[in-house]
C-alpha cells in the first residue's frame, strides 16, 4: 500500500517512515523546502514539496496514494506562537482531511491525548471523556479544533481514524522534541518536579499503533495509544537514572509551580524569547494526564513497552547523534 506521511522529519513521522520502509511499502513524504535534510537522508522515499497549509501542494501529494498518515503538527506548550499553531495544526489538518476526502483516500489523523479530557491514575480517561472547560493553552485548543475539523470531513464522507498518543520517547528525535525533557533532567533542570503526571511510551509502539489504526480502525473511530503511568517525580527519577543527571529533590506544590511559570512569562516579555517553563507549561505540569488504552489493545493489538525502555532508547540515540556532548555509548 502506497502511503503519504506528513510531518516526516518529526519524531513520530520519521519513525512511521522507517517502519513503512521496513515493511517494503512505497512511501511519499510531504516536506517543506528548507526543512532539515538529515531525517530523510539515505531513505528511499518520494518527496513531495509543500506545506500542509497549501491546498494545491497537499492535493498533489495525496494523488495516487492509498493512505495518508497525518503526523505534521506544531508542538509547543507555551503562550507564544498561537496563530502559527492554529494555522499548522487546525488549517493543516483541515486541508489534508479535505484533500483525502476529495481523493477518496483513507487518513489516519495523529492527534494527542491533550485533545481529550484528562483522567487520574485511579480513574484514567478514555476516548469518550469530555475535555474540561477553561484550559486555555494554545496547543491543547488547536489539537481539539483539529480533531473537530477532521471529524467534520468524516461527516461529509472522509474515511479517517483518529489516534491519541500519550507522551512518547525514542530514537530519531532530530529536533529534538520529547527528548528535551531527558536533556533537561541530564542538565539538572529536573531537581524540582511538577506535581502532575503523565503516561509515557515508546515512539516505535506508537508508530505501530498508527499503522494498525490505518489497517483495522473503523471510520470515525478514536484510539488512545497509551503507556506507563508515572507522576513527574517518578518520571524524573527514571530519567535521572537513564541519563546520569541529578535526581529530583522534591515535588513542587501547584502554587509554586504556577508562580514559577509566571516568572517564565515575565522573562519572555523582557527578552522576547519564551522559556520552556512558562505559565502554560506550568499549568499542564500540575495536571494528571492518565488514560486507558483498552480499546486500542483490543481492536488494534496495540502494546506499549515500559517507560524505562523508551527513555533508554531515546537517550542512547541522543548520545550517539551528538545532542548531549557525551561520548557515544557502546
């Protein structure tokens, strides 16, 4: 089956491309001119040049393929860049979905669990949990709007499945994206843990889940691709063990975390550069993000490895590719 992958230079998209090539499938990628050439270097893929916001470029890229895996997104937990995030995440999803509907092509839309309602470790959320009002974080809002844009096209006849991965780690993190949390802990930025939590999984398991959704998921269905539930203190302990960085000393209270985030906003206003710790990331760090993936396990055969294996594979790749300033691991 010929497949178009958007976001092919990102962590998940690059793993999707490599997983498809391992299966012997023909792969086309939609890439922007000037994007980092390293993720696709040496890979036997067909390149279609353009941006997910460009309807003409997308329609050309979608032609003559049997499936589209839409993994392109702008991911940033902060207050800045909201308009660009809306353009890439919402307009981009709508543009790809419409092109797929018009071409009669099946689509897998990679969303996020952040687009769903959150659960706790004792009562994890599922695909039907409604989002809470008042979470005014641009990334979260744009992913929710992107889902609605895709589902609107489904109502008009698009054959699409939506997947909602939890926090994934692993190799081929060229930017890096989620690997920045590992790098931060290695540099000593994890000595104070936020009070919330998350589910952590391996990017290769997510890639397998995306492919399975394209093969077995029913039209209009949503699937959570889950992982191991950890609070952030436990996660930072694990990341410190993997990276050799300092262990967390304590877990901050929610008021302290939010106050630190406001200081990040102040720094952004003064410097013009928003730090990773800001009011939006502090708010998200105070929340539990826990989900059950029973549906994906039963329908798609989804399986997830332990968080430590995901973190170890991610760290090994970061070391080997020079992101840490350390010698390559044997």
